[in-house]
């Protein structure tokens, strides 16, 4: 059985797929909110307040902290906005992948500096980002809005029934 674009972008149907879909959506939201808050703190707060709340900031230049904060905000938005807008949904996968990679570097930096608690937090966020990056293209399937305008919902259901996607036979 071959799959078409309609089949590969159809929402999950089994209970296990729906559970995985839900867990990945929650992880995606938690990941985005965590990085959005941390990035906003790094960009908008005075450096003295940031250094007081985030000890690893001490000894780092303001430009580096702002660059990291801006990158975290952009990637946090990149994790959720493409999927919410249903435009270029693969960008959410790339954003999660970049967050996972950046957390690998963050773990290394924090271990070298002897900040093990912060390294564990970075490891946790990196693991969540990795799960979202892995699961997004394989488990969370978003039907782009332009697909419905072009094909219509009835044609999508009929095509899926004919292809055997629902374990139904074509008549």
C-alpha cells in the first residue's frame, strides 16, 4: 500500500496515536513556554536582576546573554507558530531540533563551569526538545489549511477509506 500526501497528513486515528499526539502537544507547549520565558528574562530584564536570578550569567557579556535570549524566543515561537498557523509545519521540527542541539552545548558549558543543577535542567529541556523533534514529523500530523481548500474534507475521508487507512474496504 502506498501512501499519498493526503494519507501522510491525516490526523491520527487510533487511541495510542491520539495519546502520543496529546503528549507531544503538551511537551511542545511546555518547551515553548519555558524557552519563551527564559528568553524574555534574558532580553528584557536588567543584567543585575538576570545575574541574581541566573547565576550562570555572571562573567558573561551582555551581548551574549541578549543573543541567547533572542535565539530562545525565536526558537520557542518556531516550535509552536508554524503548527498553529498550519504553514510550513516542518519548521516546528527544525526549531525543536535546534533547541535540543543548543541544550547539548548548554549541558557541556554548565558541566565545565561546575553548575551541575543547571546542567541537569538543560539536559531535561534538551530531552524534551529531542522528543518533540523526533515525534513531530512521525507522530503529530497536521493537515495544512490549503489542503482542505484544495481537496475538501469529504474527498480526504473518501480517499483514506479507499486506501484502507481506516481498515475499511472500498466499495
